[in-house]
């Protein structure tokens, strides 16, 4: 899931001598796990709320629209907040806001209000955005610069662990209550209807209340522990870079193309994940019930976790651009064959796309900020805002799915992977 590389607009350094930051890195790793877990729960809630509110695919994708729009809207304000209150307090505040967003699911379910649900998603994602902006710099400085990439890969792997576990957790709790059709509801007595509505609401309320409590506990832990002090580097410390020849990160074509790459990558990854439960429920694919289909989503995100461990080794020996291009081509081919096939073949091919998604985000990000010098912070902010692709592309695919069906609508991710392949082959080169 997107979220391994988000930073504020200022270069960073640490004060004090180098120390053993094992404990600090361990507790920070828990944050990556949590926001991966929470983000992936969206894939389970989408089919549930689609059924509860009898939504079409376009309306259901408003969930991802509201969630990922927060990245675009809140990234720059989050950077400003962190600069004012510091990174540690930024983490605590991000956790609290995310916890409040989780608590908002309780009245949303009780009132059966889709609009309130969408508001809760935006608040939750705003907290996660602030959390990422504040937490990521710590990972990069908790140890020698030469091993920063390894630390980032480690935290991303735990992010993927969260996305792998979340569908199983969500399927057991959220999808455990089968949503009844309008016809079935009409046949219930008032007492039966009340009992059903309470059970259906609790299926959403209980998991998110638990998540809120966990987030508040973690916020309390971060409020009392000691972490390294991070300061913004002065302009004089970075002015010696050759990047000073250009006045802005926007002047670097490889950064601009990288932002487009992040936009389409997050869009493709989120689109596929968002449609998986409904796709696997299609009679010509697997015909699975929602609760069973939700468990298979773990294979999609689990592939990303495995791929990140493998990619960390492979990319030490091969050029990132070539690995990125090959992964994108393979992902595109897998989706194309999925569109042309049926049954278990289509099911396992679409699930295997996650394996090749794994290295895309860190590869695009690292290639995008390469050679920016003093503009690296600005470039990182631009790439972070491009995560809004997770809001817009699923909405587009939902609009198309309503007209031509889920399976054929997967041509949208194919187009996304084709651009990523171009970026890995040629677009990332610094000119």
C-alpha cells in the first residue's frame, strides 16, 4: 500500500550523537503496520456498504475517493503542522485524529448514513496523512545513511503485513453478517428487523472502536517515550548541490513523470483491491460469498509483502528502472489475461498482481527524487500529493464498471501499468 515514503518539505538532520535506535525503530514500525491495516480495511467495507446502501460501483468508490483525497488536501497542511509542533507531537496528533475518525464509524452505522461514513473516511485518512508525514523522516535517520533503504524496506514490509492481515480480520467481523436484500427485509417482523439492523451496525462499529482504542494507546506510548530530535537542515547545508542550477523541483522532467507514475500506481493498486471482493463473487469467476471472497484479498496484499522482501535483494543487483519496467509489464499482462479468462485462472491471476505491485512505489519514489539535491523535500511533497490517484482512478473504474462490468473495467489498471513500464524504461532518466 502507498505510504512508505512520505515526507515534509524540509531536509532533515538529527541532533546529538549516533545511538542505538532499535527500540525507536521498532515502535515506529508499528505505525506502518497500523496504517496499512486500516487502509486495507476499505477493501472489505466497500462491498459491505455497497450492499447496505444499495450503491452502484461509482457510488461505492466514493469511499476510496474521500479516503485518498485526504492525502492531496492534507499533505501540505500536515507538513506545516509538523514544522510547527515537531515530528513526535505530529505522530501523536496524527494517531489521535485517526482514532477520532475510527470512532465516527459508530454513529455512522447507528444512523445508517452514507454521508457520515464518507466524512469518517476523510477524517481517518487525514490522521494517517499527518502520521505518515511525521513518521517517515524518523525511519530515514534512525541509523547510518547507507542502510536507510533497508530500513524503509523493512517498514514497508510491515505495512504490507498490515494489509495482508486486515482482509482476514475484516471478513470475519465486518462481512460476518450477510446483508439482506430489500425484498428479504420486507418479510421481517419489526422485532426481527430491529435485531438485524443492530447486528449489521455492530459488524462495523465493533472493529473500528477496537482500532480507535489501539490508536489512542499507541498515541499515549509515543507521548511518553523519548525519540531522536529532528531538525530542518538550513539552506546553507544543502545549497552546495548541483540542483541549485534549477529553481524548482518542477523543472525536473523525471520528477514530474514520477509524480504521474505514483498517481497511476496507487490508482491501479487501490482499484484492483477495491473490486476484488465483488469480482470474486461473480458467478463466472469464483462465485464466492462476500465473507469468503474477503479472505482471498489477503493473497493480493500478501504478494506485495513477499515481493518487497524479494525486491530488496534483487534491486541490490539490478537497476531499479529495469526491475520497475519488467514488473509493470508483467502486471499489465496478468490483468489482460484476467480480462480474457474466467474461473480459478482469472481469480489467481488478478490476485498475483500484488506480487508485482510490491516494488513499484519505492522504485518510482527513489527514481523520482534522484538528483534533486536541495529540492528533494519539495519533490517528496509532490510525490506524496500524487497519492490522490487512489481517489480518482477507482472512481473512474467504478463509473466504467457500472456500464461494461467489473471484469472489462480492469483495462484501466492496464493503462496505468503501461505508463509505469515507460517510466521504468525511459521516463526516469535525468535530463
